[in-house]
C-alpha cells in the first residue's frame, strides 16, 4: 500500500505546504530552522515484493511427492514456487526453488535495503542443528543463500520465520525465527541470534513483528502468551542489542493488556500513525461476539475504538434450533484476523473469517470447515468502523477459512486476499467489489507438480 497523501497535500497547498507558511514581520529575527524529520519507520514491508515493482508477489510451498528412482538431482521435500504480481494478477516466475535440508522458506523483509523483499531459508546445518540463511536478490532464477546463522536449540523445525524490521537501527532488516531474533548484516549475512524467551516459558507464544509502534525509528516486537491470564509484553527496539528485553504493555488505564490470539498492524484512521488491531473472543459460545481492540501507535501507544464483530453470519445464531439433531455451530477464527486496504481508500480494514464447525452436507469426515462468511470492519476517519458482511461467492466459501491478505498484485490500489484449498489443489485470489467479494483468479500447480500426491502445502508467504 502506497500512501500519497502527504505529497498531495504539499502539491495542493494543504496543511504544512510552503505556500501556507506566512512571511515573517519586517525586522523580526529569522525563524529557527525546522526540526529534522523523524527517521523512516523501521517496519517490514507490508507485502512480499521480490522484484521491487510495487506489486505484491507470492511464494507457496508445493509438496511434490517422492523423487523418481535414479534421479540424483532431485531433492526430496517441498519445492517453492514464486508468483510475481502484474496487470493480470499473479503469474509464475522462474523455476521452483529447492534447497538441501530445507525446512521452511519465508519472507525476510528487505534485509539489504535495496527496495526488494528477500527470503529466509530455515535448514539443517552441518552439525545437525538448524540454521537460518537469507536469499537477497530472490527474484533471480537461482538465488544463492548468504552466510548463515546457527540457531539455538529453542528453535525447532516448525518455527515460523518472519521479517522483524530493523530492530537495532543499523540499516539492515532483522528476522524472527520462532522466539529467536536474528540480526541482519552486510552482504546478506545473518547473526548473531538472541533468544527473547531465555527462561523457556512454555506458556509464551511466538513473538510477532509489529513495526515501529512508538515512532522512535526502531521496529518493535509483541510477545503474546498462550496463557490468557498473562499480560501482553513487547520488546521496544533500540541500538543496544544486549538491552533488548520484554516488558508488560499496559493499556490506556494503566492495567496490563491480557494475552490475545493475534495482532495485526495497519493504518486504520486518517491522519494518525499506524497501530495494531487485536481480536478478543468474549465468550466460549460459538455465537459469542469477538471484540476488535485497536491501539494507535506513536510516542505513547494509546487505545483506540473497540469494534464488536458478531462471531457468526448475522442470521446463523438467530435461527431456531432444528427439531432433531444437533444445532449447527459457527466459529470465528481470531488467529486468521487479516488487515488490508480492501476498498482502496488509503486506510486498512480488518477482516475476520467465520466458519461452520460441523461438517457441511455431503462432505466426508476430516474435511476442513467451510468458510461461510467474512466480516469486515472498514478503516475510517476515527478508526475502524461498524462491521459489514460482504457477499462471499460459493467458490470462496468452499475454500479454507485460512484466508490471507496478499496486498495489491494488479496495481489497482486495493489489497486482495488468497484462500488455499489444500484438497483442490487450487488457490483463489479474490478482492472486494461493489457487490461483495469477487474471485479474480484461480491458480493451480504448474506442469510438473500436478502428479498424484502433489498438492499445495499451504505455507504461503506474502499475505
């Protein structure tokens, strides 16, 4: 998302423009020089952009099955497919990526500050442990990993790798691998690694990158907890790496905010810095609403408006229970809370998928629940507004509830979403139009990955 508002205000003589500044009175002392502009926000890029063309790209893991007998060049395990954004949406780019000992490939943000997203490779090291390496210039046909950083035993092969932004302010992007912060450096090198949970508290959830919330030029991190009775903590970025530590984050009333299923960063209110939206279920019932709490960023992050979302399609829980058999249950998925500018107004919206907990008619056991609706709280002048329920076509409802915001792939100024149907295999790219959500593109694995057993692994990046 590219916000052009400041430039437009200057060009049109708006607030802060040179044309609006009054001339000093005759004989008056010259005005003091203006204070220097604050450093740019040290936040990770909002979307994956491998080629630097300002269009969102996408990376997906494909389970390609076992290697053919006698094929020494084949590497077992997943392959990663790159798709680049363009006027027609997403298109395959380059050959599949495979790496010896690879466990995961993730978005690394812009480690080398060249305006293009890089990738992070989690793989087995020579000593049997895990290590993390970065791939700068990831749009090349065969990108080469840079110098790797050995990871402590606190990181396992299931750890998710995320771009953390520039936490220490040295000009290089940093990474999160599970609960471990890995610092980026020159020549796409990574290291050292800092364990943010050295006590090994099993109740601690993986840290989340949230950008520069306090506007001091350093990216910050949020540390939720798997125990809902424990407060949210955050790590304030700064130049002293050894001093980085988690501290409780208090709300506007001074009371610590409790743990939450997920937090997403966005710019929800006009003229205000970016902040966070956090989803809180209000009860154990499938029909309990979900509250979206917003926190506005700045030198002292403060609480914004709270939006209440019904945790079900509006007609679901109002319907009478059937005369016989169990009543249909509906669930909201706060962990899949997504943020993006769906309507192109320059402000982010919050999207929450809602799914049926029981098996849809005609589906066999083990099928993932079918998403029935997507609730949206639009950004507005004062922050997130009253929710609406855009229409969702059947093709999207049949996909998984795990939707992701991918950003603007086709350059129309509006963010799009992806839904991965693992049983398809297919991926739906869809966006918001005047009549609701509309399928814009259907993607399937390219030739060579459509053999029996091949399917999308669902490990998507860029959303």
